[in-house]
């Protein structure tokens, strides 16, 4: 991709492939183009979340899928929108984000020519095409020793050469909507392709809603009507390999919808890890983290930290690390100010946040990630070994006194300061609250006791069929106190460990269903969930 060259005339336009649906298939060049965009012109199947994840917060998004009255726009109408966006943003950067790959059945030729005619500079950023990606996600290779040629047909084209797909050694990929796909399958069969040729029909390919249906050519047309959008059909000798090579739809949490009560700023890695196991995530912020009402306490403590007032600094949350780090940066300080200090972290997640800042904690509990776990391993004050007897604890405004009292019992003088305030978030939308109560979610991840209390407070208790996964014993106890059955307990107090434990639980549920001869159902689809043992 060539560099952007701001000019006094119309904006440059980059035609960028968004991939087939899985956000992880967005190319690095596409991410770079979105990050630089002033305007993004999108297609029908592109999620605005994809744009917001990579573009600036002030980017202008133009929907080119439908007109003002809901009609599907033609390529010519979309070309006008792109030219209009470029001419109305002189010297700016317009990204025309297109489904899959811009050069394959996407109207690139018409839109790019319109830009050239208007004197607008263009770039083209290829994307991952559904033609290859969806079959791969369905476990259906397009070529093999038995399939030595490939034909791709846009089913909406009335003049398509279906005879090209009649050879037994040819794989055929059909793209289109329901009625067009039905006609195309009938045409291939009528053109002479054997009726017993295997066919795979894939709906919503590369997403966690993907479903693959296997049939034969003379029966496949009857299945098309019920397919979700987008849909893709594969005809040919490699389709039976789906049974052996299906890797995506066999992930342990495939198709699960997992509720994540967590701030949006902290949810990114959780969502990614869940997606790696085939699950979708809905993030519901349960708290809002805000600065303290007055910074006097924190500023005094930071001054003492720099001047050698403390022997230890104890961090009890990621938010505490973030709050101290932000205040340090405002003062022009960095991690070097911790030289000579001993640093404690309440658990693995907090320890990782410290390491990301360049600070390697001296103490992380090997057992429970809680105040009690920290106290169990915190050394007593020894006036012979410890030149200073003071500990600094930057904490939330609602923190309990368990750690302070315990450290005092160990002989330490404790100075704590409010580093941040936790405010209960506003309730989620009504449809999310209803989904929580009705059992539409397959699982919920609780990463602290406060996430349990706040979720129940703003949205109600999760349904009895929802799998409840907790990061540690203290969180599990809080969940049980709120009347929840805890199904999954992380062996280590980290988000990664919690998600792996949930994935193991999902795999076990599927294995038990298969061994019992029952269909593999997601928790939300089971009306009477069987008795389940807690996974540890």
C-alpha cells in the first residue's frame, strides 16, 4: 500500500478488504488504513464494531449498503457515495471498506473507475476472500488429488457458465443469496453434474454463528431456504473431508455466548481469548472507574514513595496500577522511581500490569489471589532487616480493611490512599437484562467479588442454566452468597486460567453428551441442565 499524500484536492480513497467475518482475518494493511481514515464507507455485512475497533473515535462512517428508503444500493450508487465522501473531505483519507476481498465480486471495478474519472487517487488493499476462507473454516479444502480444478460462480449472474462446474474433479464455490443459490444448484445438476455429488452449505462463515450442512447436489436446493446470511455453497469431491477436518465448529466453546462483566478497557484480551475457543462475548460494564475526589492523599504518598518513605508498595488491583502509573506520568516520573522498593501484587493479573510498566513484583501469592492470600505470604516486619517499617497501599475508595489490619498485625505501619473510585455502572439495555435473566447466555465470567455484586445489582441474577465461572475462591463465595451455582473455578487466579477452565468444562460437556448418545447442546439450549460437578 502506498503512503497517504494529503493534497488540496479530493481525498485519497483506499479500497480495503474487510475479510469474510472473523475480525482476526483483517490484514495488517487494512488495520493501518482504518487507523488513518477520516471517513469509512462500509458494506452491508460489515459490523460497525469492526470499524470502531481500529479507526479513530472521530471517524465518519457512511453506510453504503442501503439507500434512504431501505433499498439495496447499486454499484453505481455506491460509487457516487465514495466520490462524494472524497470530494467533501479535501486532503483527507477515505477508506472504502468492502466485504471479503475488494477485487472479487465486490464492485471494485465500477467504484475505482468512478474515482479515477473524478481525479481521485486510489489505493487497493486486498483482503481475505470468503471464497477460500469459508471453506477452510468449514474444514473443506478446495483442492486435493481428487479435486484438481476450481470454479467460482456468482449465483446472481444469469449468464454464468454452469457447464464449467460439471466435471467430477472440479470444486465449485457458489456465492449469493437464497433464491440465487437454489437456481445455481439446480443449473449445475441440470448441466450434467452427478446428483450424488457431495455439497456443503455454510451459513455465516468464519463467525461463531457458522453452521455447515452437508448434503448431495440433487437435494441441496431444498436446504438453501433456511440458511442464514451470508451463505456459501461448495460442490465437489472434497466436501466429505468436513467430517474429519472440521476444526472451527468443534472448538470447546463454539457458538457459546459468554457474558463478561468487565470494563470495556479491560475486556479486549478476554474477548480475544474467548474467540480463540469459538465463543462470542458480550461485555457489560458493571463499574465505572473514576479519579478520587481529591488527589491530595495520592500526591503526598507519591512524594513519599520517591523520597524513600516506604519499604513496600502493595497493589491490590489492575486499576490501582493504572491509577498510580497515570499520576506518575503526570509528574514526569516512570518505573525507575520504584528502585529500592519492594513491590507486592495481589495476583497474576495485577502482576502482569506491573510487568507491562517495567516493574517486576517481589511478592505475588502462590495461593489465593486476595488480601488473605497476600497476608499469608507477606513477611513480618523485622527491625534488624527492614530499615523502614511503612507500607503504601494505593486502593479503591470501597476497599476493605482486611489487608491494612493484617499488615498492622505483622508489625507494619500502613499508609493507604484512595487511588481511584469505583462507581456502579448504569444498567445495561433492557434486551441484555432480559437475556441474562432468561438464560440466553451460555456462561458468565466473574473476575472479582465486585463483578458479582454489581452485575446482580444492575441486571439481576443469571439464569440457572448459565454456566458460572469464577476466578478464585473469594469470588466463588460471593457468587454462592448471591444464590448462584458455581460450575467452574479457575485453578490459578488469572483471566487466562479462568477461560481455559471454562473451555475444559465445555469440552467435557460435549464429550459426555456424545458418550451418552445425546446431541451436543449449548447450555442456553438445554431446558433441564444435568447435574454438573465443579471444574477445578
